[in-house]
């Protein structure tokens, strides 16, 4: 457990996005406890599901010139609080998002799901339940993850034309870029809508 963390305490406020995941045998070690690296998998899946909800095509964007822009994790700071167990239902959340010029900072958390809403109510089951429900759930882990925006520098054609990997060796395969405008505007709009709730 990393004691020196920048992850803020998780409050009882409604998260920006939340969704439930089932814990399967492939997520766990021989003792039926979720392997520590799989916390990152759940956090990643949550971010991807949020992007999909916002109408964004995952982590790959294409410019008008056909260049590919995408994201890489440049920092992950995790705190493990309690074990996640086989066959549990966990609630994975995006608690806060900060937009930087060339990166996006996600504050996320995983909680033991203790639903008190009607399971037939899909709208509530798939997103946030009431604030009181969140405050009663057990925090299992939390993280601060920094996603850097990059653009590919090397195309498959340039490598095959040279007959070797020399092209890739002379320049970095990707370069940092500013957060694309469409992505920035979409996230800013989501943050405004959430603040207005």
C-alpha cells in the first residue's frame, strides 16, 4: 500500500460516473482475491465505459489529416484498502476529473456494492444511486490516474518501405499533444452537467 499518495479522500458526494462489475475467477489469484493489477483493469474499464456514454470512440481519435491520437497512462497512484473477493459485485466510480493542457487526471474509487435500489430500475442500477447509499458502501481502493494525450509519429507504411525498423529508431513513435478540442469540450460539458445536478 502506498502511504504517500496524492489521491484525495473519497467523499459521499455523487460520483461523476459509476457502474457495477461482477468479479470473476479470472480476476482473482488462487486465494479468490482480486489480483492487485486487476484494480487497474476495473478502473480502465470504467473510464472506457464513461467515454462510450459521452459518445467518444474509446481512446483513439482521428484528425482530419488521418493522424491517430490516443492516450497513455503516465502516472498511476493507487491505495489498496480492502480485498475484493470472487463473485462480488463492485461499484467502480469516477469521482473527479481534471483537465490539463496535455493530460486528463482521473480520481477513481472501487466500492463494495450494497444496492438498495430496485434491481428492475436499470437507470439507477447502471449509474449513481442516492448519496446515502454511497456513504454506506465500503471503500476497497482508490486511485489518481494521469492520462497523457499523444499522437502517433510512425505509420506502418514508413517502416515497411525502409525494409527495417530504422525509421522507428530515429524518432519517437509518439509525441505529446494538447488534449484534442472535441474531447476537451465533451468532458467540460459533462462536468458542467454534473455540477448542475
